[in-house]
C-alpha cells in the first residue's frame, strides 16, 4: 500500500477537529493510519483541538531547523506538520491532519498523492459552534463566517457534518478507509 497525506479542510466551525478525534478513536489501532499533532502558535483548548502549542519564536526556530514537512500561516497564526510524516508516508501509512484550504496546493506539490477531505456544515450550524467555543468575540466569529476561501481542488471528498455527529463520523471514517484502500 502506498502511503499518503490526507488533509482535512473546511470552514471554521464545520467540525474538523471533532471528526479527526473520532477518526483517531475509531482507527487508532489500525496501523495504516497516523494522526500526528500539528504545531500551532496558539494555546490549545483541550476540549476543542489537539495540537502542540509553541510561541512564534519557537515556531520560527523549528522551521529553520527543518522540523516541519509543511508549514503555513492562516488567521494570523503559524501552523506546521512535523517532518516525521515523511517517514510515515514512505512506510505506507495514511497521515491525517487538520490542514488549511490555503495550503492544499503546496501540500500537493510536495506530496503529489495528497488527499483532501472537505468537511462542511451549514452557516447556521457553524455560527452556533463558533459562538459556543468562546474563543473569539462575536465580531471575530462574524469575520470568520464571512471569509472568502480558496477554491477546493477537484477530487476533494466532501463530508457534510451539519446533522447528527454520528452521521458525520460515519462518513468521515468511511472516507479515510477508502483513502487507505486506494
């Protein structure tokens, strides 16, 4: 089996972190899948997301030292995917990360077989979720909801996560298994 990177992307509040956590729980014992933590210049909120938090200075030093296979900036923050994912892909594993639509082309340039899972939810659902996180002001939530985003490339697998969580999880895990089978 050939390994590949699978980027989980979508608008804020669509439920990417929730689906990734559920996918990790469902597939954690399957050696075909790896769910490494990304590095972000923002404090982690354990109940909402799983990442390694670093200062902007520590991030810049790690980038300079070659610690990231990919890195990008979004929403005024820096994000990095650890260089260990290169070995995981070479070993035939499916490496699943919460990415950004803005970095899909860079990921595909470095890892041509990159898969994309686009998690979507209705505007009303996303607004409720973002407000419920309590991480941003009402104006910041409104700005996130209004943000224009890059076009998602053809071939992205779309996951509607507007309804019951179990339905979204089922679609998400099925899509990951399909990536591993191809």
